[in-house]
C-alpha cells in the first residue's frame, strides 16, 4: 500500500503517528505526521486541522514543540502536519542551500518555472493529495480547517482563501502576509513563478483577501518578533480584510517572538477557534 | 559576572531563558535553562522544580518538548533544566563517543576515577552549585523539588533520596531504578566509580530507598517503553519502597513509550504534585 507507518507514540490518550507515501503531485516520497485524539474511531470520525510549518521545518516541529495534544484530545480534533517542501535526492535545492528557498522552503505554491516545477507543487499537495489520502486511511471526516506558522501561516492563508469551500476556518501565527513585497517572498516567488509579478498575486494573502472570504480568520503575531517589520507585515492583511468586510481578528501579543514558545502559548486558543467552526458544521449533519 | 544570558523568549506569560556560567564543581562552562512564571518577582519569589534530562539530552529537550509551561505558569513554579554532563573541549568522552556514557551521559554521580573525576561531578553540580547560583540571581525561594526522565529520573531519585533536607518532593518519568543491575548503569558506574560495586550503592535508588524517605515520590512509567525490562525495572524500586514504608506512587501507564510524548501527557500531574508539597511549606512560613 502507498502509505507506510514509520513511527507511533501514544500521547494525551491519543496517538501521534508518522507516515511516508509516494506523492504524485510533488513526484517524490513525502512524510507527514498525524495526531488522532482518543475519541477517533471508524464509528466516530473526527474533523482535521491541517498545520503548515515554516522555513527549515518538517512534519515534526509542531508535533514536538507546540504542546497542542491535550487541547486537541479534549476537543476531539485530529491534526495533520505536512512537510514544508518536496524532499529527496532528485529534488533541486537552492544553489547555496539557503534556508529560505528550496528544500524546507516550498512556500506552498505550485511552481511554474524549471527546474522547480517538477516537484515544487506544494499547493496541490496540501489542498488535494494529502487530504484525500488522510480521508481514505484514517477515521476522519471531510471537515477541515487550516493553520500554520510564518511561511506556513502564508500557506494556510493563501490555500484557505483560494479554496474556501474546502475549509471551515483559517488561522495563522506570525504569517508572511504580503510576500510580493518582502525579501523572503520575492526570492521564492521569483524563482518558483518567474519574474512576471502578476503571477505572484494568487499567492499573496493581502491580495487574495480583497476578493472577500466567507471563513473566519484568526491571526496571532508577537510584537517582539524580529521578522515583524521586514518580512511579516500583518497590518497590511488586516487593512485589506477590514476594507473588504472579512471577519479577521489580528491579535498583537506583547513580548512574544517568532519561536514555538510563542505558538505553544496560544495554540489552545486556535484549536478552540477551529473546533467551534468545525463543530458547527458537524452539528448540522 | 559569572552568569551570561544567551537567549530569552516569552512563553505562557512568563519567560524561558538560557544561561552559561563557569561551573566550579565540574570545572567547565555549563549551560542551563530556567522558566520563570508570570508571577515571579523580587517581591514574590517562587519555588523551583529542578528537571534532570536523560541520555543524549541537554538543557533544551524538556523546555521545548514537555509542554509544561501553561501549568507551571498557573501554579507559579519556576523550572530549571540542567545539562546532562560536563561539556567542552577538555572534557573526556567515551572512546567510541557512545550515547550512553561520557558527554550527554553524566549519570548525575560524583566520579572518583581518572580521567572522569576532574569534570564529572554532576551530583554536586545539581545539588549544590546550580541551586546556589539560581537562588542568588533569580526571584526564587529556597523551596525545591526535583524530577527527571530516564537517566534523569535516576538522578532525581538518587539526589533527592540522599539530600532529603534540600527538597520537598521527588518525581520521575521512566527512571533507571536499579542501575547497579542494568547495562546502562553498570557501564557508567564502573567507569565513573571503579569496579568496587559497594561504591555504586549510593547511586542506586532501589538501594538508597531502603534507608527510608520522608519525601513523597511519584513515578510514571509507560508500559510500552522499550527499555522497561532491560534498563528501568521500576518494580524493584516499588518493592523496596513498600518494604520500607516510603510514600511512593508508581503509575504504570498503558500504551506509552519512552519519549517526550509520554512526558508531555503527564507532566501536569507532576507539576501539581510538586506544587502541593512546595505550597504546603510556603504556607507555613
């Protein structure tokens, strides 16, 4: 079967498990992790929160550092953590192996430029292939929400905004809100998508949100984040949301930085936010 | 000043900070981490839980993976995480750089054998030098409890049992309970202390507990722990405690393994256990 279990540990009464699978969209073996809460079973399927991590991360950073399992177990939510880029010997990387482009830095786009376009199809992987696989093999419903951190916050926002029918709610920690106008975004988008900047707009949350959003959005941002002014720019997202009547709550958190210490401090709020919207749909069924 | 801050992050309303200092007992620079809860101040000093990590770990494993901050913040307890051995270019290591002896594997003993005895004085470092430093420089009381995982569980039990006047309570996850009779223990104790096995007894919790203990002890052990039978042997500790009237609760936890996923599942119970005993003393004051 195209799904191989590579680890499992009981945690908070549920299970943390890692899998590998041969992913068609990105043309390589991909690894992901899933947390299944104690109440998940074939007769009691649970909704899923998809988590997208930031630059340099893989499927484990959130699972090991976010401290999310107790609350997710209590709320009855599964969590799926994807990798942040395609991986493997055949997958091209930044020529200098930089941390902010290439391996570990897929930016959750569908690349159009060679050599990146053969593997860097992370938007399709996250929005289509991974959920289809998870829903086929685990005791989960089709109810999904999406969240992430930094580059993964950008991924959660852009994938959620472009596919609002697929998700119930969107949240982000310290997201890259306007990648067409920051150094991390410009480097990645020009390489993956080419130099025609109009092609970048569909991967910029502050642009996408101008078309409106029927989903609620929660964003937490640390005020002591070293990347706040140069890379993240949440005020631009908030302004665009307010101008277009989108239900977006931006919480500026004094003293917090860009680390998982910040995420672990507020992840319970995000889980409760998503649970409220996932539950509302389930109750209708 | 002999105390250099090397990182700080706000977390759960408090602060996680890392420091380096020139440690006399172990003759090298040592690194440790401290969590200060939101209510800690010079006018409101808080008690401290000392955490000792296991083989291969340093001061960060618990801080990043245990998910302990929310409960510690709520209870008003500081947490100090030490390193697991002396470090640095001049510190000898296992001749094959093995994971279970030498660097990252100090076993919390005071070594008597060359070349180990120059630096591997971890029992004194944990029980004397580190608390004195912490109490001199941070808003903490002298009230202390001690806990740890695996080799660090062995450290917490043996240091706590030998210095009952210094602590209010002892706990451990998956501790090495009878190191004089398991492969990890025999390798380390023979190297650090020599081949006279009577010299090992003061570093074996199942032996030390025969002299009694006035402190309460909580031990959690996963039943799916791969090291349970060969290395850990908690039943021997429980038997010795029961035969000698020691207040030790051993909880066998079905399905859990040796990882931090296990620790994160039950750390709140340990924090509440220690808080109860630390608070009781504070209330008397």
